[in-house]
């Protein structure tokens, strides 16, 4: 039976290894093409042990099959503050809906909505006025672009999100088949809570 749990505080720390493995598996696919490792993941996921952070985790029995992370935007200011420098929304009013990862066999059953519902509720509980997330931008003619890939833009728009023109950050990771990390553009989307 599939169930979701809202994890905060110590419960996040207890789930980090499962979350790291899940991120490595799911982000290996398009459009991320991420060649991850557990040490990097453990270091990256430390941001979600901060006050205000949340992980909405989905389980099939005891196995984590999906998860979605979120935290106050100022927890990620080092990475994303420059992208928002020209925006009127103060960082301390933004809740950052970070990654959502879900194993392919469990997609299309409403867990994406549960992931957003849990993170948006956390943002509201913290008194945030805005929710944002970003998605990687890859060229349409990328050699690894699958023919059957369907972007999630329609799903995000139905949830009330819209792209923020010009609000683009860059983040570095190693793609599968590459020898070194490269920077990728990340387009932000936002909604008012």
C-alpha cells in the first residue's frame, strides 16, 4: 500500500540515505542525466536538516519510492539569490520547492499532487507568501532527449505556477558520460500561496 509521510527535523535526517539513493536513480534519466554519488548527495541534502525544511516521502511498504523536498529560500540563497536579485519578492517570503523524485512505476497516480500539497502547506505554515521551484533547461536537440518525453509544464500550470521570465540560475553537476561537472541553466517557476 502506498502512503505518504511528512518528514521534518530528526525524521529528515533518518531518511537521507534513502532519499539520496532515490535521487541518484531518478535523476539519472532525462532531463537531469545526473551521474550522482552518495557522498555528494549526503552533503547536498544537509540543507534539508534545517528548521523549516520538509520532505514529503512516499512509501510502498517500507520502501521509499518517491520524495519531494522543500525549504525556506534563504537556506538556498548562496545558490539562487542572484537569480532573484531583480525580483520584488523578498527571499524570506519564498518557500523553495526543491526536487521531486518518483520511481517510474509509481507515476500517474496522484503522488505529484501530494508532493506539492505537502510542500505548499509547509510554506504556508512558515508564513511564506510565495512558492517557487526550478527545472533544468536542456536543448531540444540534445542527443539524449527521448522521443517520448513529456515535460511537466501543463501539470505545473494547473497547480498555479508560471515561469518567471529572466529568473534563471545555474547549477553544476556531472552528467552521465561526462568526465567533469558542467553548469546547467535552471528556470524558476512561482505561484502566490
